[in-house]
């Protein structure tokens, strides 16, 4: 089903043709010119495409067709024989993406946050090994740090007092360590942090995260990687997010968006049989095609109006 899905979306025309704007990222070694919105990929949670001219996807030209891979586990066993070993699963994902001709993998790197302290998820070493393996499969690499709290969604999290200090210290160190991994093409400093971005008291924290990622890129001698942020889909009409995104250190902005593709009954059937009826699959395609159009329009309106 995945290869069929990939083929259909590679043939999908795009209705929006955003222009790119050259910009400069500063490094100790000199100036490097990049394009804002260079990636413009539609990360679907499983597949993505980039709507660059001409209107249809070109496998040898357009760089970003791939998948987001996740690992929501409290601890990484780091044992290839363990069914919950993250590296084994991520390597298998890279193999499958390579086998069907995809060109990007986005590693969603998970942490749990409790009273400001980060724990769980894949080690930085596991992420580095996964990146190295995926690079060997000729895949472009995106790193997407994410976390959850006991209360739920990270978008509602905005700690205060000693918890705030603990979180910002742990999170900044995590970003520093991840951004030093060799082979990263795109690095997000965060994802869906609505409440924290909306709080003006956190402006210095986000500025520091950008500088931390830049410093780590320099240590890793990564002169071609981009640094960005994955915003929740409802953030683009928000002045606080506009202020954050206006900082010139950002090279790209992602849109994190979710959509039900079918009914719960159909989903249960697919999970039980690993088969998708033709009418259900056609429904997937119709809903997702319309959703990509909506997300693309949001990005266009935000950046150009």
C-alpha cells in the first residue's frame, strides 16, 4: 500500500507555486547562501512530497519524498534482539524507504518531561547511528525533537519557576547534542510548542536554542544543514509565532498537521488484515490530497501576505 500511495502522490499536481528568497546563514568560516522555504515538504506522518516546479513531482529533481519515523518508548533497550529496539526499527524504515525510491527520512526523536526533567526515548548515540545508516541509503535527514508531559500535549506546556529552569537546561543540552550529529540536512529546534512561543518571557530561550543549534552545526562542520521549527497547524495566525519566525537564523518552517483518513471501523479492518479495500484506499487519497492543498495554502498565505 505504501508504494502505491507514494506513486499516487508523486503524480499529484500542486496548486501553489511559492517563490524562494535567497538568504544568508552566518558561520565562522564565511557566508553560505540558502533559500528560504527550500524544502517546502508535506510531511504526512508517513509520506511527504515537495511541490516544486514544474507542477508534478520529478524524482530526479525534487528532493523530498519520504516519511517521518517515530519511536514513542519510555526507554531504548539498545538491543537488536529486543522487539522494542529503536535502531533496528529505524534501520528497517530506512531500508523500506530506499527500496521504493524515497529520498527523505525524518527521525522524530522522543523524550518524556516530568517536572522539567527529560528522560526516555532513543539515546543520542542511537540517533547518530540511525542517521549514519540512512545517509548510507542516500536519504536526506531531518531531525524532529518532540516530547510529551504527564499532562499530555507539549503544545500546552509552559513551565514556571524551578521547573522552567530545569526544562530549559535539559532541553537546550538535548538540542546541542542532537545538532552535533553528522549528516543532518534539516534540524528542528522544536515542534508544536504553542504555549511557550506565545509567552514573551520565553523569547530569549528560543533565541538561545537557535544559537545552540548553530554552534553545534559549526562543531560538526555542518555548513549545509538548515535549522528550523515545526509549528502546529493552528500557529500561523499568531503574532507570537510570526515574531519567532522572523528571526533570520531560521531557514525553514514546518507545519505539523494531522487528519483522519478513514473511519475507525476501516482503520480496525486494515490493522487486523493488513489489507486495504480499493474504495477505502481511494478515500485515503481523496482526503489526503485535499488536506495537502489546505496545508500548502496556509504556508503560502503566511509567508507571502
